[in-house]
């Protein structure tokens, strides 16, 4: 069975997807990676995609669907895909169902990591990285660890690109664009919403329990 994993920027989708990949032998499929890989292969489609991207234009749904179909029909990936970043609209959701039905595959679980904007802001704006050992901590959630950090708290620095306005804009855009998709999938019995504000291990355990069903 295939899996769709949703969640706003900063929800921890990447972390949880990697857990599923390692423990349950899945393949994480990102449309962004599909496009980049096709460009690297220097195919005729890849050349068109590269030109569109370099011109700042969007890659058509038709091109994305072509690459998606190639991945879905690959024997290695059959019924072992985590869809990350797709579908992004109702048309893509319907298209995904059509392709999966055509090749007798299904979506076994649709998982939504729901995290409030307040938590996302704290996760990203509170993020601090040690300039000596690269350990990442959070000033809101790891106060004790920061004080006891072996390299010294003075070496923990914030990233310059962690901009609050950008964080808010990305979150609001995602939630607005994703709501119709969530409404589309939430009607299904295999849809599960998880509180993404929980600790990573707690979320991982819940996902593990879902996949065992």
C-alpha cells in the first residue's frame, strides 16, 4: 500500500518519512526530486523542465504526471511509495487515484501532521545550531540542554534565513492551498490526523501503530 504524508513546513514530514523508509522499506517520492532527477538524466522532457525552471515558470501538471506515472509503474516502487508534496490540488488528487487504479495500486493511509502556526514559528525561530558540533537545539523547547551544552551555549547561533515573515507566509499559503485536499481525503476511513506538536518519538510511535493495521 502507498502512503500520502501531509503537513505544513516545519511539521516534521521529512523526519517521519525517513522513519517509514528505514523501518517499513518504503520509497519517499518528492515531485521536486523527480523533476531534478529528470533534468540530471538529460532526457528531452528533462531539457524542457530545465528551461521552464530557469525561466522561473511552473512545470505543467502534464509533465509532473508523466514522471509520477513512471515512478508508480516501476516494479521496485510498487505499493511502497510515500507521496511527499503531492498531490497539491484536487486535480492532482484525482489524477493520482486514476493512475493508481489503472495499475491496481491503492493509497493505504493518508496521514496529516497538524501543527499550529504558533508551534511552527517557535520551532523555526527558536532553532539554534552549534557552530562547533552542528547540534541543533531550540531555545523554546530545549532550555536545559542549551544551558548544559558541552560546547558552551555561546556557540549556539540562529540561522539568518529563519525569517518570521517568510515562515508565516509559507505556513498560511500551505494551509490555504491544502485545505481542499484535506477535505477530499478526510472523508476516507484511512485518513488519520496526528498532533504534530508532540515529541518526534511520540509521532513516530503513532505512525508505526497506524502502519501495522
